[in-house]
C-alpha cells in the first residue's frame, strides 16, 4: 500500500538496459508505491540516447540530470570531448527532454585505478563550475577519494560564493561515518542520498543515519543496483525506495509518513518542484529554479561538438557497503575488506 506522502527516488537508472523488458511495468509499480518522481543521472554519451528516450516517454515522472561520470574518464582519450558535450546539453537540452534538474552523476572514483586522478579532478572541478553557473545542484559520486573530494568541494563552494554564485547538491549513495557527514555539512548546502545499504543487516550506515538530521536526507535506490532488504538478490527498482524510507523511519523513531514528507521536501528544495505540484501544507519553501533565471546566468553556447562520443564500459565494484548481494559474485568485493557491494562502476 503506498504512503499518503509522495516519495522521490533521487537517483534511478531506470533507463538502463536491465529494464528493457519491463520498463513500463517498473514505472507503473513505482507510481503505485507512491513514488511520484524519478531523477535520472547521466553517465556518459554511450547511454545518453537511452536516458533521453526514457524522459521523452515518461515526462511526468522522469527528470534527467546531465554530467560525466568519473570512471568514464579513465582510459578515455576523448573525455574532454565528452565534457564539452555535457556543457552543450546543459546550454541547449535535446528536443523533448526539457530542462535538467542537476549536473550529475559527477565526482571522483579511485577504487580500481588511481592513474587518472588529475583528469578526474579536472572534470569534476569543471562540472562543479558549470553547475554554479547554471544554478543547478550537483549529484556527487565518491569512492576511495574522500580526501580529494572534501578539499575540492570546499574550494569550489568558496569560489562560487565569491562570484555571487552557489554550489550545492547531494552526496549520492552516502555510506560514510558520522564524522564524515559532519565535515561535509560544513561545506555548505549539501544533502545526503540514503539508499538500500541502510537496510543491510551488517551495515554501519544505520548508525550514521541515527546521527544525521532528517532535513539533510534524501532517498534513492540507484536501481538496478544496491537492492534493499527484503529483496536482496533481485534487481533493484524505484518502487523499492519505500523500504529505504521505512528503514530510516525505524532508525530515527519516526513514522514513514514523516520521513517521506521531509525527504520529499528536501529533494524538491534542492532539485525543484514540478510545475503541476502544489506546495505542501507544512509551509516549507521550495526552490523551483525557473528556466529563465538559469538561462540568464548561463554563458552562450558555441563551438561544442554536435556528436556523441562513446566511452568504454567495464565492470567495477560498488561503493561503500558492507555485504555482497546474494546475486553478485564476490569477485566484485574489495580485496581488503568485506564492504564490497557489486554494481557497475558508473552507477
């Protein structure tokens, strides 16, 4: 039975090929579960077509982001062309796609290969500056790179503020300790994406969530990856963000309705509210980020490539978690700990 308060899955790869056989049904199940909106992060040009097609097919339920994932930079001699394509799309979205709600999925990932730190840092910095220019939030992916991440976010937040701009966003798939949470909070207006890892029996994330302010949280699935209990071992889907909501409520001694209301308000404040959705009765203010305001602040387009550039795909292990899913090979787990959770590197 759906919750009376609408939920938002703030990080869904519903456009991935894993949903080709039943995407309509998966989105219908999400709606029936009370999940009103799905925010879809970009990865690289290899999947842009799938992303755009999904948004065009479900414009009332799916909202796109645009960005270049850090692992799409590794071993990719054309990554700067990919980055230029991101800027082109932010300036002029493809027909029928509408505006992007964020710059993402971007970040730093040194897990398997740290030879491309300089390139990843350059791309991440560039995309943070694009986000500040277009007054869009960022959706940040971090793995084995927290020191550089904290330093870069602090520097870019300060630089944006000095220019009269703002850098804000969400730390996607957050699964760190309370000290890291508090350090990142000091960077500015950032929220923390809580997903299926919080439902795992051996997860330490529950202890962190207990220390976190509810107004700092948004909910996500990262589907088809990071499947929450009680569906471990199955493909994840956006409908199951409700299990994350229920677990956060249990941890914090609240009702699922209270968590749904607060996290939906947080997501709408950060990413904007659909035009046809009225403001909630609890009096929170939302940032709708009108397109006219963004375009007024944005630089003119020009000189960017009109074609998409393909990047290679490889399997890498997951981000911070504490158990390997039953349906995934333990080969994906970290060799130095038991915190591996299998999922492709670009999720």
